[in-house]
């Protein structure tokens, strides 16, 4: 009499990226592994958050820069769930602010798209084990970027904006008018202007150009 051992089901993954080609490439990498499987896809952070209402997954892989709701904003929403899945961030950029913000929001790791074929599977497995994953070049990249910015005399504001201010800032940087922002967030134009003034004051900035640069560095919009 023979006893059969059942193979454990692969970990279920929700993949969110606004580029269909990137999603397809990442899905091919993950689905090729017997212990991993993409069960749902989303084109932005809002779709990812909505998908979790109907689909239970073990891991969410989020692109950082997406329209409507960024990966970082989606990670914040996901972390509020009673039993949130693990979260892993994808990015095109070596950017220390993205990296630390990802960890602060509860993500298990940060993977560069340029080396996704090498690091993504290991990062997913680490996240599913409850471990943090940092891609091999991240520390030298962070140090190099920090020193370069010091040489250029740049600073990155350390003030953390509120979630609503993040939303307003993203829309300002995308070129939306106060009226459009008010409609998108279901708030009054007066409230939008109040948020705009607060954002400028807290970040020590003067105009939309400076806000846009900050939004890029903070992962709210793509460069």
C-alpha cells in the first residue's frame, strides 16, 4: 500500500502595475515557480485595494509609481486590514526615500525592476516567510545617492505629510486644478487650498515645481 504526499498549494499573489507588459513579464517569472502563483492583477493601487475585497491572497506585489493611487498609498490601505497579506514593492529607481517609506508602511522588501528576474522570486519567498528582503545593491545605492545629493546641496524634507495631504500633493503634481482636486477627493475647493498651503508650509516650498520634484522623490508620481 502506497501513501501519497500532497504538494502544498502555491502561495497566491496579487500583482499591481500600470504597465501591462511589465505585469506580463513579472507574472511569467512568478508563475514559473511551483510554490508561487499570480491569481489576480491590478492596473493601479486603487484596483489592488478593491481586488482584495473579493480575492484572498498571501502576497501583494505593488509597483511604487502608479496613477490614481500609488503603490505606497495602496500599501498604507492594505496595512489597515484586519489580517493583511504580505506586501512587496517594485520600483524602477534606486531611491532611499521610496525604500524607507516602503518599510515604514509595512512592506517586506523592495525590488528593482531592472533585476526582477534575479531577485523577485527570492524576495517573494522571503516576504512569505515573514522576513525582510533588501536587494543586494541597495545599501551602496543609498549611500551613493545620499552623498551625491549632499554634494549638490540638496536635502529631502523629513516632514511626513498626512494621508490626505499626500493625495492632494499627488494631484497637484499631476497638474490638476483646485476644482478638479476637490471633485476627485469629494472635498471643497476651500479645503483643497487649505491643504495646499499646509503642504507648502510643512515642506518649506514655494511653488508647484518644487512640489512636483518632491512628489517624484516621494514616489507619488513618475519622473
